[in-house]
């Protein structure tokens, strides 16, 4: 895979494109390092532009737009926890996604070979980006790749990773770190 500047450098289990955009969007929050790209308007603009989701002419996102983006990100993360066998999202968690879908306007495009695709028509710039990410999720749900995108079972991590295992039973973003932490934690609890 060609190195993409918008993919976190610690990404060891990347999803196929275009689902990698959703995975990297969720991983704009790195709990291990305490960083959140979507807290800083300039950093958010730079990341969105590097990912091809905004152009350099689109300007810097407003704080209210970034707040919505963070809420959508966490709603997607809740959906990824379900993919890993976790509980369904709590009531209201998916509301930011519903708000984006209600504000967005899909547009049907016809490609040069006659292939049809849905795209997002401009609403607010960041709302359009979020709507486009939701269209990627919809397509992944249809082609079966969505169920492989999961959030780490370590509650201190919740990093999004793509489970390429044959059994589709992966539970951690990295066995050496999160897997061992959880297994050691459970062993200590059993010994007490």
C-alpha cells in the first residue's frame, strides 16, 4: 500500500480503500497518545485536505462543525464496537449520524462507463464530508467489508482496525499491546 499522509503512522491493520478513510477518520482520536486532530481547526483542515475530503480552498472548519464531526466519529466508533461483538449503541449515540443524513443531499452520478454512484451534494462543507463517509459505510455494509472494521476491545484504546483474520474473531488493535494488557488485567482479577 502506498503511504498516505492522512493514515496514522501507527496503523498496522488498514482497511481497504475507501473504507480506510472511515477507519482513519475514527482514528483521528488517539487515546494512547492523548491526541485529537478534530480539536484543532487547522489540524482538522490539513487532515481533511490530505485525505482528499476537502480542498485547500474550502477554508478552516468552524468549531461547531468540528464538534459535530467529533460526535459523528464517536457514533461510528460505537458502531465499530458492535462489529466486534459489543452491545448496540446507547439511545441517542447515533443521533449525530441521523442529523448528518437529514441535512445531506445525495446525488446520483453516472460515470463514463455507465457506472452509477451516489455522492454528497454540498450542504455545509464539513457536513458534506461526513455524509460522504456515511456513504462509504453504506457501501461497505453492502459488500461485507464493514463487519471487519472494528474498534479495539480495550476500553482504554478503542482504536479502529480492520480484522483480516479468517475467523473474523479479532478483538484488539494489537495483540502485543492491548491484547496482553487485557489478558494480564483479567489474570490479576482472577487471582484476587
